[in-house]
């Protein structure tokens, strides 16, 4: 997996939100040498930019509100986030957690270790994305099973069927209409709700 992530770094769209000092300039240059399409953005934009693949953010007390506002707009895109910190204190650590950083780089920024942090951050981001996809799939499955249960109960009460007979009726309906059993159950539940 690390090899695939390394390969994918080439062409990665990276926004570096860091003051244009020596650290910021060196960071952008190093990301470009790695093969990323890095752009420097400073000051923090008031409007969200198109979601990059990765955001490298200077985290300090002065940028707290701007970072929160910016990342709230990126929730749907959910880019990989690397925080750049100058010192460790509780408020900085809290902000790193709030912005959902996948990795942290300390100032002064050195090229050594940056590639490792990029790979770790992208790996965590991929795991997070896969976990979210699995969660959504399980939630849909659970909702479908709940509809099957509700539809069974509706059929049992309205048609005086046993649990097995109600399930078989839903199954036949699904087969006749060439649809998933969960969809057939949802149709029964929906029809029942409209009739109420």
C-alpha cells in the first residue's frame, strides 16, 4: 500500500496555507520536488477554494478562526490535512484535533520526514474514507433490514399472516418486480404510511 500511496503523490493537488516566509517557500518547493502540484495560499481565504487533495496548514493561535471557517466549508470534500505547528501547547493541540489533521510537521520545516508525513497522512485519510464508506453501506443495510421488519409486521397485522408467510410475500413481491427485497419492503411500508 505504501508504494501505491507514494505513486499517487505525483500529481496530488496540494494547497499550502502558510505565511510566505522561508519555511513556507521551502515547503512548497519540496512538495513540488516530490511531484505534487503545490500552490501557496496566504492569507487564509475568506471563501472556500475548490477542494484540493491535501491541505498543509500553518496552525497557530492567530489562524484559529480562519482555519475553522475554512475547514467547515471543506467537510463534503474532506481533504487530507497536515498541520504545521511551531510549538506544543494545549490550545494548539486542540486546534490540530479540531481541524482533523492526519499528520503534524514541526517548525522549522525540514525536508527530511516530510515525505513520511505525507505517506502517513494519505494512508490515514484512505483508511478513514474506506471506514466511512463501510459505515454508510452498513447504515443502508440496517435501514433496509428495518424496512423488511416493518413490512413483515404490517403484513402480519393487516393480512393475518405468520412471520414466515409475511416474509415470503415480500420476497415474492421483490422477485415479481425484479427488485431488492429491501426495496420491496420499503414500498410496502411507504404504501402503508400513505394509507394511514
